């Protein structure tokens, strides 16, 4: 009985999240032309630097030359993955395949349009977007495509999740999501998750959500709670920290102001930064 009630509650929450991420206003926040200056800056700097640092640390140079495989879960309108693919190839790192998944069909449609707009013909052959739930990545993608499961398992060098894993915690399926990630990663491969820090006091969306949604629907995990499912699954945690003071939706002036203020804020209140980041590496001996 308890499990049935839990399942019904999760279904209601899932429907609410899907409704939210199917709205035109939401899609505009997750596509390049209409996203804030803040996220554009972060993709080139804080986030971008992190991605390159992790690749350098976790992926052999021979693999980066032969062609790495990427997956972004909860990819939204594809902006992060498309940007990363372009930057990697600018730096001489070959991408052999990049998959983006999201539970919202409307966002996946937007991501495919973004790829048509911002990627070259050759790059578009490597980047594919699928509708898939974070807790069911493998089965959802194999059912939606002609890709066989054995061609996915253990084959990805880097998996990313930005502003998405908190929903797994809200629905109570974060362990299943992380087990899916573990199965997709190659030995020594890494996962980076970036999400909202529960200690940052001034998220506009959180204030709004508290007024319009239930407590569980706006729950934010602590840094330790973000890390827990990765530790439970057997990952090695390479980084667990709070970072980043620039809002994704910031305009040009706010981005410049917060960029200037960042060193001071990092010095006096690092635990209050806007984002939590977990970098987790799969064991080299794992299959």
C-alpha cells in the first residue's frame, strides 16, 4: 500500500515537472538564442574549464585523439552539449558520439533544432538527442532508436547532468539514475553533476516554488546528499564542492558584476555559492 501511494505521488510530481518543462517560457531559458548571458559565460568559463579539467584527468590522450563518447542526461534544449562538442573539436579533441537525453519531448525537439542551427554537417552526424527519463536512460534510448544495449554499456567517457539530478532526489529515484550512469560509463570514465546549492539563500525560482508547490516538489539536496548515491554505487569522488556565483539567467551587466565579485565571495562564503558540483569516477577495474 505504501509503495502504491509513493508511486502515485511520484506520478503526480513527474507530471508537474513535465508540464513545467514543456512550456514555451522554459524552452526559451534552455536554448542559445534566448538563454541568459550568465549561462553563456559559464559554458565558456566555470563549467567549460571543469569539463576540460575532468577530461584531461580521466580520459587517456589516445582516446581523446581516437574519439571520445559523451552523454548529457537532462540536456534540456541541448545548449550545453552542443557547445561542448564545438569547443572540444576546436581544441583538437575528437568526438565520436554525443547523446543528449531529456524527459520532455518539447525540449528534445528544441535540442534537435539547435543542433541543426549551430553544428556543422559533420558534427550533426555525431550528436543525437532522445526522449529518456534520467532513471531509465538505457532502456528508453534503446527503445527509441536502433542502438543495441551492448553498444551503449560501458562505452561513454564523460556523462554530464546540469540542473537535473535534483529532480531524481525529489522523486526518490536518484540511486537508479546513478546506477544507469555507472553502467554507461567506460572503466575510468567520469560523471559531472552540477545543480542548485541548498545553502544559497536567494534563488528566485525557489522562493516562487515554495509559494506555489509542495515541500517535496521544491526540495534541494545538500552537497553530501548529492554525493551519496555515487558513493553507494561504488564511484570514487574526485570533487565535491560548491562553486559559481553567476546566475544562468543573468544579463550582461549582472554577469560582469558577479564575475568581478566572485573572488571576494569565494573568500568569505564558499559554501554559499550558487551551485553544487560532484565529479565522480568509475573504477578502472569495473565493467
